[in-house]
C-alpha cells in the first residue's frame, strides 16, 4: 500500500482513538485507567487491525509478548495495585509494548542488546515531525460532496431527533429519566472546563498514537544498533582493582561489626538498627556493580577484555553476591522485628532477581558467545515484575504478617 494511503488510515484512526479516550475519561473512570491502561488497550487493538488493513504481514509468534502486557493490565481490575507498581507500570508496559510491536511487524527481529533502542525508535523519535504526514481523504470532489452531505444529514437528524425525543419523553417517564441522564453526561462533557481538558487529552493521544504507528511502519525493517564502547583495558583494570579493594574493606568491616567489634559500637546499637542502616544504599551499590559488569561484558569492545579483567569482574560479582546476602540478613532481622510491608517484599524480590542475574553474568564472563543473554535477562525481569505486581499488594502483605504473628 502507498504511503499516502497509510497516512490517511493512520490519521483517521488517530482521530477515532483520540475521541474514544476523551469519551472514556468522561465516564468517570480512574485517571490511571482512563489516561493509561485503556488507551494502551485501544492502541494494541487498533494497531493490530490497522496492520492488517494496510497489508503488512504480521508475525504470529509475537503474540507471546502480549501475554505479560495483558497480565499486568488485568491486575488493575482484579485487586488494588500498589501505587509504586502503578508508577513503574508507566515505564514497563511501553517497553514490553515496543518489543511486541517490533516483533509483530518483522519476524526477523531478535531480542538482543540492541532491543534497548526499540522504545526510543517508537517514542519519542520524530514525535512532532511525523505530524507533517497527516492526511485526510479530501482530494476528490466526491469525497468533499460526501462530507457536505454528512454534515447536512447531521443537522437534519438533530432537528428531527430533538422533536422525537420531546414526544417520547412526554409519553414515557422512564425514557424521560434516561434522556435526562444522557444530557447530564453531555453537559459535563461539553462544559468549558471539560472542553479544554478534552482538547488537551485528544491532542496528546492523537500525536502519540499517530507518531508511534508511523515510526513502527517506517522502522519495521531498520536494524537499530547501540554503538560499541571503547573503554581502554588499562582504565578498566585500574577501576575494577579500586572497586574490589573498597568492597574488601567493607567486608572486613561487616565481619568485625558482627564479631570482634574492635571499634566499640555502643550497646544501644541493636540488630534492628543494623538492619535499617544503609539498606537501600547497599541495593544501590549492587545495582551499580551489575550495570558496570554488563557494560564491560556486552557493550564494550571485546578487544579491550583481558583475562585479568575477567578475574576482576568475577571478584566484583562475588562481592556483589555477598552484599546481597548481607542485605537479605538485614532485611530478615528487620522483618522479624517490624513485619512485612509492600516495599520490604519488593526489596526481597528485587534481591532475588539480582542473585539470578549475577549468576547469568558469571556464566556470560566465561561463555562469550551466548547470543540469547538479553532474551534471558528480559524473561527474568518480566517474570519478577509480574510476581511483584500481583504479590506486592496489601492483600498478600496481610497474609504474610498474619503468618509471622502466628509463628
């Protein structure tokens, strides 16, 4: 199909979905559902239909990637999702959506480190410049005449319809109440404040829906690649040595604190204090270690990797695992004393995920030709996040705290 026709179909579809989102938000749904979840559902449905209309062959295997998106969206309608997870969903769902859409339009697309660019290729790339491609099918006289006739039909229909409504309302009280409800809703929909809000909603939805689809069609066969870094091996070696020395010092400090206590920590320093102290900083440290390791292994020039660097990375990962075990111990003491909360359970899940990912990084250091590493990383991240959405909520926290209290 010609691009002109694709632009016309996309323009009309974007107008329809923009109006639908405006109507949905006028029905009193929650902002999270009205502004995010339901528009995402409409976007997926419309895009699938539009791809068939314009004749782009789709990859049926890609629908597997739709499963986690549906599971996450459904959670909002099954129970009250924690506010932190609602916030994270705003980032996670678009990432999963970009994977689904790109694998849907091109069966040759594989999940690799370059897949990290897919979300950027869809949004916000060319967000406003794509607007220059908007097309409405108003070229020939026949179309213009049809549009004119539609407008005349609307005017006549409204006049006749208003007379019929008046007569039927007089004849049936229940119908009169229904009409009052409908016009009450329309009154809210077209009040000045609502008009301004609805125009803003429509414009935002239209731009995003239109631009993302154009980017999808234009980039479906584009091979986006992340540039390989060239960090010098001497710089890497020096940095890793210093990092490992710092972690060695910290490890000695921890052992001393819990055994010899040669710095004479006050007696008021309890296990609960120990558990609270610097917990989230330790998580930040392990996350930094993970990012540095994956940066060196997957994104840096392989010629800059040496056996010494691999050994230093192994030591760094070993320290990271010890830090996670240390954090688990702190959290165990803390939960034992204060019980579970959503955040504490999220932290436990996050640390479990980190342990698995660090295990994969160990494997990656010594098996350099593992092409499916990011597919596996993505699977672990997705499963952990879905478990987090469903279990890190008040209903499950209450169950856990009851079990602790019984014990």
